[in-house]
């Protein structure tokens, strides 16, 4: 259960990464939000392309109450246990709503490359970044350094960063933007 405001719209992002199985069909499960299936028979390896390859699924939802239930379960064809690496629930606002014609409203572009990478990457931000903070999928802060060159930020994780998926929090004027980065060493 996640706290929400009844009637508000949210973007739910689920992050998956298979770290145990190596073949398609070894893990399969369903995901529901407030009793409605949003994913059926999810096979992480089948959709991501392999072991240790992150998979991200995002959904627009409307809160039905002050608590939103996200349930991971084995459906009729479920195999092994359901697995999720991280969950993000952000209130939809003008910054992240899409218009019906496909154009974004109120979004200033931020780009990260290369992704995946070896722990060294570049961020292009149209807005100044006040800070860049990284967390692993357990929520533990990781050390990094960055250097600004105009709209470019050269970012480097500390030596010895393990391969995996990390969430970057980019502090901008009056808001925080999240990006996913994959380190493959």
C-alpha cells in the first residue's frame, strides 16, 4: 500500500531486473493496482532481453482512495515468486503529462548517455542542475563526482561501483527529476 490522494493522477513506475534466472519462462507473475491487472504473465527475461538487464514499466493511474494497493502475485500461469527491484509513484503534474497530440507540456529535456555505461556518463540538461545524487535499488546513496561544462555534466561514479541499475536524483530549481542509469562495468 502506498499513500495517495483520492482522485489525483499519478505515474507509477515499476523497475525489474532478473538476477537469479538465466532463461525465459523461469519466472512469471502478475501485477495489479487496486484490484485491476496492469501486467499479466510478466517474464522479466523475455521482456528485458536477459539476466541483469533492467526493465522499466510505467503506468498512469488515478488514486481511488488515500492508499493505493500494488499487488504482485502468481496468476494462473505464474512460476516462481514475483520480483520487483523498485517502485516509484509520482504525482502527475504539468511537468510530466503528455498532450493528446504527442507533444509534452512543460517539460525541459534532460538526456543521459551512454546508458548502459561503465560508471562514467554525460547528462545534458536544459535547466541548471544544482546537485546530482545517486542511489542503488536498495535506496543506499552511492558516491559520484560531476563537472559542469555549459549544459553538459560529466558524471563519474566512485571506483569499484558494482554493475547494476541506479536512480539519479537531479536537483533543479524548485524540483527534482529522476533518471535511471545502468552500470555494466
